C-alpha cells in the first residue's frame, strides 16, 4: 500500500496523468483541477473526455513524450502503461514520484472521514451510480468517482465539499488493495480477470484482503446470498453486514413484485420496515444493488426517506440496460455485460418485458476471458431468439491464435441456439436492418465498442 500523502503537495503542485483519457484517470484529474492543482496529461488521441478536461484548464498532450513531464511534481499512470513508456522513463530519471492510478485514488480516499469503496465482480458501476443518487438526494454533497458516465453528475466525477467519498473499487491487479475504505461494499465474487488471478480461490482471498482494510475503522456490506462471499467471511472477525432477498439477512427485501419488468419491494433492517422501493431499473440484481445502497445510507445515518427519492429516480448509468432508441419499431438497448453471470442477469431482466423476438449482438471482451470462461459463455444465451457474435474486442491483449468468435458461435449452436458469426459491424448492421421487426427487443452487449452498432441504428 502506498505511503503517499496528498498533504505532501502544495497547491502549486503540477500533477501529470499518463493515460488521462481513461474514465478513471480523467476523474482523478478533474478532482485535482477542481482543488486548484496544475494538471496535465497525455493519451493516444483526444476525445470528448480530454476536451472537457482541457476546457477545465488541463494541458493535454496527444502521444507520449519525455518532455511532457518536465517540471512535474508527481506522475500518475495506469497499470496498462509499461516501464518503457518515455514519460515513465523521464520521470524515473528526474526522480519524480510515480504512482499508479489506484495508489493515487487511495491517497485521495484517505483524506475523507467517510469513504465507501464499491467492489464486486459485477454491478460496481450501477451500485455506485445508485448510491450517488441516494447521497445527492440526501443532501450530503458527496465526492463521487464512477466507472461510467452518469447524467446526474454530468459525467464520471462529482467533487463535493463534504466528508463523504464514494468510488468503484476494482479487483483487477489487486488495485483496490491500495484504497482506504471505511465502508467496503462487496456485491458478489465471481471468476474473472483470469489473465491476472490463478483462479477463484485467489480471487476470494483478494476480496477478503480488501474487506480487511476496514478493520477497526468501519464495516463491510456484502451480498449474503453469494456463495463465494460466504467463503470469504466464513471465519471473519470483521463487522460484516449482509444484505439479500430473505429474512435471514440483516438488510433484506420482502414482498417483491414486478410491473412491466421493474421491481417493487419492501426494505427491512432485521425486524424494522425501512421503506418500500419501486425501481426504474429492471431485474433482481438491481434489487440487490438497491439493498446495498440502503445499507450504506443506514450505516452513514442518512435520512432514508430522502435516500429513497434518489434511488427511485435512478434510471441507470450509461451502457447499463440503456435504451438507445428504436429502429423500425424495434427497441434497441445497449448493455455493458461482458461476463457470463452479467449476460444471464441482463437477459433474465429482458424476459420480464413484452416483445416479439429477443435479439442479442454480443462482442466478447479479451481473448483471455473468452478462453477461460468458454463453456460458461456457451451456456449464457439459451433464452435468446437470435444471437449474433462479433469479433473479440482485444482491449489490452494480442490474439492468442486459438480463441476466436467464430468457434464460439459454432459451440453455442450445438446447444440449439440460433446463432451466427459476423466478421464486421457493417455486416451486423445490415443483418439487423434487413431482419428485425416491430416489437423486437435488440441488445448490443459487451464492454468494447459494440455500442457503435446501437448508436448507428438509432441515428
């Protein structure tokens, strides 16, 4: 864990971010800008995110150059930046302190009296976003860092002036172990990021270490119905507050009903009825997310009647079951789901809606995840009427020469699913334009750029 303290920096300090266009890095840059620091950053290309930072006063460089770090007080970089990056090399040569994004976020987190880190293999962005709505509605003026864009805060960051801080806490490369939470939320623990972790046992151990960061100063709020969560805390002496659907959990839902796909339910704290919630986001997984949010609010002594208003106003973060529009009378929805558990949860939610035919356009994300969870992916689309598989989105990886979407489509077809592989977005768009009909429900799904298809159809 980093020993860096923001108190070491004076207000004239110059902070440089390598990879500043990323959703998390840009958020940290915004916090520093709004606190009066000099900020610069570099990335491969300019985007609407870097344009916003530039309008706020940041200096943005396209490409990486050793001169970009001249005069800097500190350099922050993502885990994806390698040691041979010219700005990394120049910072080392000039003895400028280097921090990872997670270490710098941890240093920011340490300055807040109340700091919640939302962790879990799935549901981090939605739960963080829902909590943002609840806390803003409760007038707590929180600082929020979310891994997606949220309309209520005009992007992915909100800088408040109170002692309340909320951030997503990602387990990949154990980055969340650099954080300083007083409340550690764990929405679930599942097998993922197997290019870093050796398997589920190591993943469980990582989440357990994350939870232990609250020892002596806070609590853990965890999904009690998750088997791997149970394993993580089987012999724990931490203050763990469980939530779930069932009276056996401290925070739980009762009398759950659905109307047009959206859940309504009572929220109980042990034997005390707290409120009744009617959500504007679908699915049982969002019932659980809302319970986690209520638990955080309760731990922080928030006015639940005000938090309820914010939760019920929340209609989703961008790319989370987001209705993009319509094409030919068909409804087009985009979703970030890229893990089998997420895919199944999203498609279960879709089953609550009235439609003619359910389409899914899936873009696998990374070769390592696709290979490691191959069988699980094959079993994730059983209730889809029409499935189209796009080429794998490589992200940080190079092709392994073995794993590809066409083979995945062939194996899914063996389950009796109507599936086809298309090697380009243009071909997929043409198929959809020719074949989708009024009252069809069409999902573009994945963590890459598959959303471009939804956007193009809805133009």
